[in-house]
């Protein structure tokens, strides 16, 4: 009977149908991952070198910031195309000659016949006023624009206000516009070319008319 029971169990085991496989709960997620990978590969292929230039990635914030950095010429207040050595404008010889006459008449007594300025010009006078500085390349005249130089001639020491005092007289109403222009041209004619270039750049950054212009 035991043998018959064993045979019966074996028969039933052989007769049972094969188990039906149920889909794994991870199958949908795997499908989504596969689709995402395929889409990523397609995007990389489209952006590869040789693709359409319109598909190129946008510049990073760092690249954009670097592209906005101005050139040295622009930081100096001069367009980049104008930076560097350029031919200086030729000074009118007649204007320079007139300027020398004006200078020797009205300026040389204080600023020196050779534009050398007063001795120890960087030190104040006993009354605290500024001494007459040189107008050659050793002074600071070339640090100023044409507008500022014109204002200095016309207003004299009065223009300094709270910055200090100067005994320089005002020449407004004494010198004509052409004589003011001439004396500035004469002073420029004594400067080395490099100083003239530097002063030209200062003037280019300060092109506004002086307060006394009509």
C-alpha cells in the first residue's frame, strides 16, 4: 500500500501544470529607464561635434561674464580701437608761436621762462598757498585735460575752492579764446611725444565743455 501511495503522489506531481509566471513589479520601471537611456543617447548624438550649430549648448554663466569684461582700452575710457600709439595731431606752428608770446608775457614770471616752475614747487608757501608748478614734463600739467587747463587759465587760483589756495590770477577777460588755446598749444609743444599721448587720452576721457563755454 505504501508503494501504491508513493506512485500516486508521483503521478499527481507529474500531472500538475507548470506554474504560470507573474510579471515582476519592477518590469514597468525597467521599461521607463530604458526609454530614458535611449532619449539621452539621441540627445548626445545631436549635440556631438559636426552637428547643427543651432544645437550648440548655451554659454555658461562664467563664459558670459568673461565675455563682458571690457578691454584695457575700454577700462581706460578709450575705445579699444583707439588704444595704443596713434599719430598725434600736428600743432599749428602759428598758434604755438602766439602761445609762446602769451606765456612769456603772462606766465613765465611764476612758472619759469623754461616752464620749470618755482623752486620746491611741491612745498606750500609760508602762507599755505600752492607754488607755481612746472608746465614741462616734470610737473602735473599733462595729468589734466584741455578743459581743466582752460579753466585754470581763466579762473586762476579761485577755481581750487576747498582744495587749497593759489596766487595765480584769473585771466578771464584778459586773454582771448585764441590766446588761451595758443598758450596750451605752446605748453604741449614742449612735451615729449609719450607725455602728449597720455594727455591726449586724458582729454579724450573728459571731452565735456568747460563751464565758461558759450
